[in-house]
């Protein structure tokens, strides 16, 4: 049975695989058309092919590059004529270790990719379509941004900034654009592999729901936050964590 087109269009950054691709799948499945971005041309082309001809386009580039941000928005407008939704998913975490030994240049890179790029894309979509026509923005944060994050401190700091960016944009872009964030725990992706590979059973034991997340879990949350069912929700961070925060209390 063919999917009925919704008439809506989403721009999803860092979406050739992992969480970003899971979000793209969820939105395409409900009838949206999507523009996805990523650094690897081959991976992006393959992802577009899986999402479907006519339903998806890809724009190659680095998220922190302002020219790429502009190109992605311009291309979306050129092909689809609108950009109702922005999902800021592109991110990096190139270093593991104590924050006391963190290379400050690495910290700058993490913030540039994880936070400044999200602001840049939000500015671009706001000017190109959303300011006059409305829409929604979803920022992919992390539970690392709302709790202490041993060995991924730079990443955690950047995701905390993403949560606050969500609040700032939600306040400034209201009432025409709703802005929310999703804070996943560990999701089984190549990006997060170092957090569970070789010890998955041990990691899973901490999760009351008995498994790690999968991209579809975040995709479903993003679909909700860009739907009419969430029309009275803005400035919120939705924790999608398999219940792991339930274990944070005093035993």
C-alpha cells in the first residue's frame, strides 16, 4: 500500500546512518519528504536510495561548514519548495577520557559540530521558510547532557548546551515554530559502539527495559515532536532512555 504524502518536508542533519537515518525513515514512512545530510557521499547516496526516489535527497558536507548549511537549506527549498521541520542530529565525539586532560582544541571542535552547527541550521531554516510559515525543530541531545558523563565530558557539555539552545530557540521562535529536544541514552549505532561493544550484556543490565536503544526509538520520538499531536509542546527535552534514570535514585 502506497504511503500518502503529507505535504511536509524535513531537513535532517547527519542522517546517512544511525539515529539520523532512523528519524528519516520514520518521517518518510508517514508521508514526509526529506533532505538528509552527511559527510560521506557514497553512504549518503545509499541512504537516499533506501528512503526512496522522489521522497529523499542528500546534500554532502560537514555540519559546521556555514556554506554547507546554506546549501542544504537552499537545495531543500529548490527541490521541495518548503522546509517544515529541522532535525539537528549531526554530532561528533572524537575523544574519551577524563575532562581534566581534555585537549581544548578537541573541545572546540566538539562544540562547533554539535552546537554551533545546530544554531546555524536553525537560523537558515528560520529565514528560508519557518519564520513566515511555521514548523518545528528537534535537536538530538543526550542523557550525557543532563547528568555527569564520565569519559565523554566534552560530548556531555555540548549536549547540555544543546538543551539550552532548545530553550532559547523555543522562546525566540514562538509562537510560529516549536522547538524541542530528544535526549537518548545509549543507542546501538556505529557512533556509540565504544560504549557497549564487547560488553553489551553488562551495559544492558542497567536498563530497566532490558535492552539498548535502536534508531527507531528516536525516530518515533522525532515523528511525535514534529506532528500535530505535539502542537502544545515546546521548549522540552524528551528523555528516551529505556528507564536507565530510574536507577539514579538512592537504593
